[in-house]
């Protein structure tokens, strides 16, 4: 870790001041945003850009402004409303979390990290994010953007490793401001810095509030030399096939005959495999040998 000439407090001040001036106006960050809105946004934003999330989030919150509303709906309704955000199992997990919130927490999103982590589909990151952003608590929130900012500015490497290490978590913990509300703002401010300035492909170092402190900059911006960073293939993959099949079922409001699915994916073996996986995941119901529908 590089020395910080101004100490952690100086780093905090720079990043927080930048955030005050540059933070995007997003519905889940509004003062009146409910903890449920924050949770919904965190599920939707996993591996999905903000621009794609915004219209789906707005429609979702209009339809199900509370966990009870979603819990009362079918899982098929949740998958249909998820639209084309991708990774539709997130819709099932969010439905499961809503159901648990109703049955175990009286319909209110719990505030404790332990109770959040115990909800279906909620892992360490999502629990910490909801506790921080919805309830103003002091927790380490390590998403891809935060990890990249800390890797570059403090350890001098272009990208963090594939998974969070103990050393990485300890580093982030040591940087948390002591004051709970400030720590919660710090968490979202570093995330925003990574999303808007310290981006993966084209970092805008000239606009960075900590560029003169950045260990990666001071080292001459050495190229990443770790294991190959794999891109997410799409064309011809099972993910694309599943998306095509699910799109037909999502757009239909009646059972779909197999022939309509054959029309959107010609490879019979892959199509059958992907249909089976959709059924196994609970995203699709097989009504008969030849008809399918959302559950």
C-alpha cells in the first residue's frame, strides 16, 4: 500500500468533495428512497449498467413499491417484469427475499447486516450495500468499481484479482471513516468514482480528485500482469439461447408450444439443454411435453 501524504482523512475529503459535485441523481439515492428501493436497485445493478436498470427499476417500483406486493405476485410475474436485464435468476432471488421479508420481518427490510445476509439471494456485498446505503451504517462495500479504485490508488495495480482477498478487505476496512454516516457516504462515493472516472477501459485520470496520490499513476500506470481477464462471451452461448427462449415465454401470456421456441433457436441439442436448465432453475414451467410457460 502506498503512503498517503495527507493521511486517510485527506483522501476522504477529496473523494467526498468530488462526490458532492459529481454524483449522479438516481432514484435509489433520493432522500425519500425506501430500504426496499435500495435493495431492488442492488439486485438489478449486479453486472448491469445503470442506463439499462433505470426504466425497469421505475416500472418495478410502480408495480411493487413494497416487499409485500412482490411476495404476493407469482414468480412468473417477477420474471416477466425483469424484462431484458439479463441474469433473470436475480428476479427469483429478489422474489424469495421479498417473501422472507414479509414472513420473517413484518414486511420491512431488516437493517442488521446479519439479518440481511440471511435473506435468500443476499450475499456479503448486497447485505453491506443495503445496510450502508439504506440505513447509513459503517460497512465495507466492495463492488467491482470500489475494488478497482483501491487497487489502483493504493496498491499500484491496474486491476484487482478475480475474488476479494483478506488483505483487500482489511485495506478497505482500514480506510473507513469512523463516523457512520460519513462511512456510508464514503462507500457510495468511491463506487461512483470508479463508475465515472476510474473506469476499467478508459480511466479519466485528468478528472480524478486523487490522481496525484494514485500509486498506479506514480508507478507509470503499469499494465495488468495477472491471470487473463476473460470477457463475457455472448453469441452462440447457452446464455444467449436461454435469453432467446425466455424472451418468447416472457412476451407470451399463454402457454407456448415447442414450435415457437424452435423458431428462435435452431440447434435442437442446445435448445433442449437450455430449456431443461430454465425449468431446473424455476424460470420456466413445463406444462406438457410440448408446451411451456412462465411459472
